[in-house]
């Protein structure tokens, strides 16, 4: 019995163990939803596989899935364009997964010139910044979204004014006097680079909330397809389109608070009284009894709001659409400075005939109202005597505002003016309407599906005028002429039209017999630019007949045409070797028939090394592609449409004829307006830029580390440049002609990495580095060792002083100054400079180049962290080896600035304590200061709710700080100045912003 009992005991033990093993291996049903981790959209067609097997499922249109799997199995979720995610079941019955886009995305489609391309097929230097990577914060202008994100691109805004203009440079400037701005194309419409009257930034036509991607074409192999307008690079802006699916509504709201950060450092009232009493005691009677901080009086904390609502979806399953309306009310820190903008956008992109015909209609409209505060008040607030009051009873004839007067009691027109009066007593409003739209039809032939025809018709139209005129009242002491002539009024209006027609055929064919494929494209482009400008001004005084005195009415109408033929060949062999050849023939009406046409070729080669057998199975190298490029681009944007033939300019009223009347014995003007010939060069021709580029795209560790490296050389010949006209010629002072050569060379590195990634936490880090060296290699038709160069860069102080020069062997626009001599304590010796040529005298021959305003090194840094529903992003930039001329100090820090012949007083810059100068030393290199800087642009913290109460409502709440800090040795208020001359800049504020995004 005992043995039998033991037998059954062992039998039951094995049976129990078998049941346990069976239960442990039992499969369970796992369900869930797969979404886009960034926007919460469901992802249909995602493959869900039990790791190590071929078993799995595909997600439904709503992103849901259901799969039978062992409790201890691992599920792998994969989808094209997204990173694969693996999740252990660990007994869970519901697993929801958010897939993150594959940032490298070799299969990703990238917008290029006249079409699209897969990223892996690119042979040129092309970089895309998508909505997921845009800068955060208080964004009012499109270019702010990509600032610091693209290697080789420098973006400098014009200051802190609402909607301020921006200078964009791609790989440095390739021209001297012609435009250095890149070509900007919005949804297929190349916009006019010239400014719109009454509007600070032409890009404000596009609401930043509507933008999907920026694509930057940097080397000539990528840009040459645009020929004549692409020598400074190309920026392609693509706006968001409608998607198939149910109606989706997105709302974005922001409120921003802008605060002044830095003020120009001038002496206060106490220091001023002490200083004037010491150096000019005889003028202390001119001082007042007040203590006024004039800068504090003109600046204020400002509040701005921004709202945007967008609707997207499909009408009757046939018409995908996206429509949006935006409202922005931006107020500047300078009082009475504001911008009110309303934008509307509509994108329709249906397809017909089994997707053979695709239509894209893009319409964007903008209405903007600007209140231009009188920015001359910035300089007056710095120069005005701090002991004077803002208002005083004895100045009722000036509206109560204090003003310096002359012996006759009238306003002194050479004295500093009342900064508060400048703002309050001037009205300058503008109204601008602008429309950018196009209709694009792409047809894939039924009888030959490899052949496509694409037609693009577009227009960029703007109309602007002052809103009530620029008005100055009769009691404005700061405008002496208006005061003496009963007040002033001026009016301006502008109308611009840019019309476009593009047509091309594209043939794409796989050549399976030779393991190749080709893509051939050829087309025609026509563009017409038309502009109409008018302006007039008059004073309220009456002439002898009782009519208002009016200055001449100026009306300018001008136009130019661009006609182009272009073609491109792409050849791919074994999906590893790539060839691109482009050719564009451009005709510009800005040149004579003999020089009208320019031919611009380019060629690029690429080798996808990572697909070679020796790397194909590598787990370390996921992408490695070598690129070689060469190309020529042109420049014809010279500002004048008629530079190659003679034109005449209307003379001023002071240039009327005079005759002697013997009866009266007086000379009398004949009211006949004179005409003066403009200088011209009948042989004016294309400026051409040749670019050589070597690039390497890389990705390691399954693209946890990826980026690119580019080395380039850009040579510009036949520079379009302004040169002085010989004295005595009956012409304008400058002549536009072709003279000189310029060179840019450098390299770029972009690096992106994901140091850590899990289901709950992801850390991404990005950086880019640019080195660019600019040099003028020729400026005259024949070598002339005695030719100094072209001096320019006007400054405040003196008459006609220029602080910069274009000189052979130096960067364009270098500072041209004397080398300062210092004493043993490091204090500058007034008027003592280095005798460069050792001839015993200091003159123009001793001027030397003391640096450039263009940085040699540009660094962009950004990082983002996501933890569950929280996200944090930080972005910053650095410009190194650059200089700024401190005109605020050079024109304000010398003791004789305090008073002028006992007639009035000036305030003085506190740099006087460093120099002790009695007289101005404008050309001392002491004022050319190192302006290298690091700017922490933005810090943003956000929280996301992806499915509130299971209603599909998604909410993101976030806060940010812009212009957080600047680290620099520069003594001025801000080292980032586009032309390198610091002179009464509108300060950039620090901005605190709260925002919310709602989607349902």
C-alpha cells in the first residue's frame, strides 16, 4: 500500500506540473490602439507581430488591433516612416502604443524643386524641418520656426518691433550690392524678395500655425533648377493640407507678455549734474530740476494674443480640405508700436480618375494693420538731457512737451528732441492686404502612366497704403519744418503683382533589365513682376492763393519678366548609385538682348555606401551616403528694372531754372522741372555663382545617431556692384555694373541623437555647426594695388562717415578703422593710432580691416525631453568670431557731447568712464567690439492630454520663455545686429507666453 500510494502521489505530481506548464503557456487576447505619438492620430495599417514568429495582425482604420499571444510574449509594432516599438505583454490584455516618426525616414518624401523626391534619392545638400521640430514659444513670423535648426542658415531679425523684418543668409552672402536673400517659395509660388510698403516682414503673409515643413536647398546641385533666383539658396515652405477622414478641428491660443530687458547705458541725472558742473560749469544754467529716465518713459510691458482655428477633413469622401483663420494682436515694448494681423488659408487637394489627376489649390490671404511708433524716439531718449522734464507749463505752444529752443523762441532743430513727444505727437498707421495663391494640376497619363504633366498657375498680390497718412501736428517741436509750416502730412500707396505660370512633363521608368530607374523632367516657367508706387507730402501752410503747399507727387511704375526653360535627369543604378543633372536657361528683361539669357547647369553624384555588401548587414551603420555636387546659379535681382539703358530722374524743386529779370533786378525761378540722367551700363549681365559641394549623410545604431557633413566652395564672378561715378559727371553718384569676384568656403555639420528612449521617457538632442569664410578676390577690371575698395556703412556722427569697406583679400563689409593705442593701464589714448605704414603721419593710408560683422562660426543647439504626458524643449544659438561697431558709444561717449556752443545739452554714454575722450574718435577700432554670443532662445514646458474622458478630445497646455538670456562680451544692449552697426536698435524683449492647443 505504501508503494502504491507513492506511485499515485508521483503521478498526481506530474499531472499537476503538466497542468501548470499548460496554463503558463496559455494564450490571451491582447487589444489596443496604435497612434502617432506626437499628435495622437490613429495609425491604420500598422503591423503587429509576436516577436520571433510570423503571427500577428494589422491595425484597422481607427488604429485598433486584436491579437492572440502567449502571456509572456513580446509584441513588435512597425509602420513605414515610424520607429519600430517592442512591448512585453506581461499578462496585459490592453496595450496602447504611440509610434514616433522615424526622423531619418529614408523613404520619406521631401519637397524639392518642381516636385518631390525620396530622401534616400537626394544627391544635393537638402535639409527639412518639419512641424514636429519647429521652435516653440511666441512665434509671430514663419522664419522664427526654423531659426537655429539648419546648418549653414543664419537668421537675424531686425529687432523687437512686432512682426519685424528678418535677414536670412544661407552659407553667407554671395553678392555685394545685389540681393543676398534666398529665394522663398510658398506652396509652389516664388514670392517677390522686395519689401512691401507698410509691412515689416513680407513672410507675414503665412500664419506660422499653417506651416507643415521648411525645406532648405543649399548647394547648387539642389538650387540650380531655379537658376536665376537661386544663387543665395532656396527655402521651400509647404503648408498643411487636408487628409482623408472625419472632420477635425484644431484650435491654438496664446497670450504673451513682453518685457524690456536691456537699456543703453547712459549717465543718470545725478551723474550728469556732477559731470556738467565739472567740465562745463558755465552751462549749468541750462539744466533743469527734473530727474527723467527717458528710456524708461518710452518703453513699457506689452501684452499680445494669438488665435488660430483650423478645420480639416473630407467633403463627401471626395474633397480633402483644410481651412484656417488666424488673428494676431502683437504689441511692442516701444509705446504705440503694434501689429494686428488676420490671416486665412484654404487648401483643397482632391484626386480624380483613379488618382490619375491630382489637384492642389492653395489660397492664403492676409490683412495687417501696423502702428509704427516713431522709432527716432529711441535715439532721442538716449541723447536727451536727463535733468529736463517731459512736460512743463511754459511749453503749451509745443503741446506742453519740453523742447530746446533757439534765440527766436522756435524749436532748435539740431538739439535732442523730446522722445515722449515724438511718440505721442505722430501718427503713422498702415493697412496691407496680401494674397498668395496657386492652382496646380498633376496628370498621370492613362495610356502611359510613367508620364506626368504638371501645370502650376499662381499669383502673389499685395496692396498697401498708409491708414490716414503719416501726420505731424503743428505744435510738434521735434519736427521744426512742420512746426514752422503749420504741420505736415504725407501719403504713400503701393500695389504689387507677381504672376506665375509653370509647366513641366516628367517621365519616370524602372529599367529592370539593367537594375536601374530614370526620372526625366523638362519644363517652362514664366514670371512677371509689376509694381506701382506713389507718394506725396505737403504742409498745412497756405501759399499766396490760399492753397496748401505741396511737394511733387511721385509716381513710379516698373516691371520685369523672367522666362525660363529647365530640365532635370535623375538616374539610379542598383539603388546605390545616383546621378542628377539639371540645366536651366533663364531670360531676364533686366539685361539687354545681347546679355539677356543665362545658362545654369549642375550635376551631382551620390553613393549609398550602407547598401554595399560589406555594410548591408552592419548593425552599427544604418545609413551612409556620399554626395558630390557642382553647379552654377545666377543673380539678376539688382533693384532696378532698367539698369542697362538710360533713364532720367525728376529733379528737386531747388533745381528749377533761374533767369534774371532786368526790370526788378531779381533772379526768378522758372517753374520747369529738370530731368537728370541716371547712370547705366549697357553691357550689364548676369552675376554667376559656382558651387562645389562634398557631403556625407550618416546614421548609426539604427539611426539613434544621424546627421550630415558638407564641405563647400562658392565662387561668384561678375559681381553686380555699385561703383562711384567720376566727379563732374552729370549723373547720379553711383553706377550699377559688373565688377569683381567673391568667394565663400566652409563646412557644415548636423548631429541628431536619441540618447535615451523608452515607452515613458525619450530624450532627443540636436546640434549643428557651420564654419563660413568670406573673401573678396577681385574688385576692379584691372589690378590696382592702390585701390582701397568701396567704402560704405554710414554711421551716426559727423557728415558722410562710412565705417565699412569692400576690399580685396578681406570679407565683404569689413570694418575699416584706425588701430587704437592704449596707455599702461589699458586706457585708450585719445587720437593716438598706430602708424601702419610708418610714414610719420596718420591718414587714410593707416586705416586697416578690424573684423567683420558676419560670424565665422554658427552653432545651433536644441533638446527635447518627453516623460509620459510631459514635454520640455530648449533651444539656443551661438555666433562666434564676429564684430559689431558700437555707434551708440562712439557718438555718445565724449565730454564735448555734453553741450553745443551753450545752446543746448546732450546726455552722454557711460562708456565715457572707460575712455575719457573729449572729442569723438569715430574711426578708432576701440569701438569695433567682439560680439560673439550665445543666446538661449526658448524654454518650453508642456502637458498633453491625448483622450480626455474617452471623447477623442486632445489638449496641450504649455508655457514658454523667449530670449531667456544672452552671454556676450559686447558692451551694447544686444550683439545680434544684421549689418553690424549698433545704432538706436529697437530692443528685443523677453517674452513670457502661455498657450493651449485643442484638437477634436
